[in-house]
C-alpha cells in the first residue's frame, strides 16, 4: 500500500514538472502547436503574430495564377481578379479557444491531445460569381462559337429571313464550382476547366416568320426642307430602319439615332431651343420621332415615353407630334404583342414613312382613329424688332416666323362595325407662343432729308426685303405657311380614317430637333 502511494506521488510530481516547463505559453497566450487554418500553422504564434502572418498567407493565395481552359483555349488570370477571398474571417477567433489558458495541467493535456490529433480549421475561401461572369464576358468572348439569332431584312418589298445557329456558352455557376474546387488545393498555380454548355439563340426563324402583316404606318412630308435637314432625316431613319422588337422589348429613338454629331453623319439645321429657332447639328430628327410615334399609335404599341414640342410643328396636327431632346425628351415604344415586330423606315421624294409589321391579331371589324382637338390658341403678339447696323436705314429682315400658342389633346376612338365602343384622351399638350423676330436697320441721320423721309419698313411691306432676302441664320424652312401644303398620312389595318397630317410648310415647326451640345434644345 505504501509502495502505491509513493508511486502515485511520483507520477503526480512528474506531471506537474512537465506542466511547469510550459509557463511561457500560459503567460503569452501563444497558440500551441497543431492548430492550422487552411495550411497556415498558428503554432507558437501570439495573437498579433498570427493576424499578421494570416494576412500574408491570404495575400499569397490571392496572388496565385489561375488558368481557365475554355473549349481548348487558355485564359490567364489571378485568384484576386476572380474575387477570391476568405468567407470565414473569424477563423482566428475560433482558433483562440485553443489558447485560452486555464490551469497548467489543462494546458498540458490539451497540448498532448493536439500532438496526437492536430486541429485543422477549414479556410472557407471562394471566388465571386460576378467577377467570374466579368471574366467570361471580357476574355472568353470569341473563344467559343456563340449562338447567332435569326435575322430578317426587307428587300424589294419582301422579307428575307436568315436561319439561326445554335452555339455554346460558359456556364458561369458551374464554372465557379470548378474554380473553388481547384483553388482549395492551395497550389501555387491553378488550372480549371470552364463548363461549356449548348446555348439556343434567342430569336429563331420560326419566330420571325410570323412577321407578315402591316400593323400601322405613317407618312409625313418635308418637301420644303433644305439639303441639311433632308440629310439629317435620311440619316436618322437609316439608324432605326430594320429594328426587330421581340415581345416586351423597347426601342428608344434617341438611343438609335444619337450622338447627333457631324462624325455620326448629321448636318447643321434648324432646331427649337429656349423658344427660338436655332441652328443645331441634327436639326430635323424630331420629324422622325413624330412619324414613328404616329405609326406606333396605329399599330397600338405601348408608348413608353413621348413628349410634345415646346412650340407647334406643322407637319402633323397638334398633340400628334413627338420631340427628341437629349434623354429628357424621347420617343420609346414597346412591343406589347406576343410575337416579334419589324420597324421599317424609308425616305423617298421628300417624304418619310414608318411601317410596323407583325402578326395581326386585332379583329377586322375593329377600327381605331386618333383625333386632334384644339382647346385654345394664344396669339404671339407683335413681332420682336432688333436693330441690325448691317442693314440700311429702314430695311428689315424677318429671321424667325411667329408661332401661335396651342393647348390641345389627342383622342383615341375605337369602333366595331362602325359603332363607337371606346373614346379615350391619350394626353393633353401645351405649345408656347413665340413672337416673330425682325431685324431693322438703324434710324436715318436727322441731317439727311432723303433718309429721314424714307417710309418705315413696317408701314411699307412692299419695300421690305424680309421675305426675299433671309439671312443665313434662319433655316431654309422658316417661310410662312405655303399656299400648297404637304399632307401627311397615317394609315394602317385596324385604323380608321385617322390622319396625322396638317399642312407641312417647311417652317421652323419642322425643325424641332435635338443637339447634345446645346443647352435645352428640341
């Protein structure tokens, strides 16, 4: 019995002796050997040392080279560019539990346990899916055969359809998983295979084959427009012509036609700006927006955005116009049909036509008509007269026509078998009045009897060359309404006798156009 007591005391002394050899660990709270976060060993490190070392460890992991194999091609990047980062930032805090201290015997026993079974805290590090998608979009494009949509064009009055092609695409989600698996190895260089899948085109030939019927059309004229404005209309129309809108898609006139620059094929022509007619690059494109708007009304597309001009235009009736000015005034139309639509825009003989094709689903006995109603008019008042010393005394030149102010609204009237079923106000618009601007020569010197006897220009219109010698500051289409007006038409199946046309004189009203470099143009 005494022998066992002696042996027990010796064993306890040995254990205490061993524990007492570990005072530094208890005092400094260093991590014991056998604790790892990923492949990073915390053994013997204090908390501060562990944090610094762990940051360096993560930086090395992020700097690793990653090779992504894409259908036989290799794309080089780094783990950091893929958004690789640790998700469990509290890994060190979890490891602190093993260096929390306690009595010496407990510390000794825990250290012995770690020698037998080291603790490995997994490093939960992953790539970012958005970063991988950016890599796929920027560096993988062109490395695989991407799908090609079916295409449709209209030539010589007939549609021609090009067959779609099935292609391939990178499955980003599946590729993210492959990258995470490869990066978990913590090798210096990583290689992973992108997951390639078959991808169907969005637009197929059978979809486009439904485009056959005229849903709506509108024609406006610009016979008195000069070469610059006519060129702007032709250029802008060409940028919209041929657009296909799938169900739910929206077309923006501004996005199709901008930028309004010389480099983009536009010329300087008249435009509305701050209640005046000014020269601006792209002048005239508002007539494009207006014609597209009226054709879209006939097709009964959804009008997502439309604003009227600040002053009246003459190529359509009040409230049937649409203005373009930067992005704050735009024409946007949305395909609300269940099948695709095709937008055709043409110019010929100083006329502009938009026709919208698709699959007609409206009953043949249903007609739609759009009626412009003028609610009030505001007289612009007497002309604004400005002295121009370059003119002779008494001489006048009109550089801007007067614009009557209007308040109007547009009605949509639906009839079935000739019986009215629906009458709706689409919008009410206000057009500001604008005075005519006339330049006058300086007053004649008092000592010159001949000059002082000259009849003032406003009292002798026959002697006033204003209408005969306009300055270059005024656009060619600033004349007063012509005696033989141009007529614009809006025609379409399902449409009644709705006419968008009023006399188009080629006056400043035609020149409602945007200019990106002007302050507030239309």
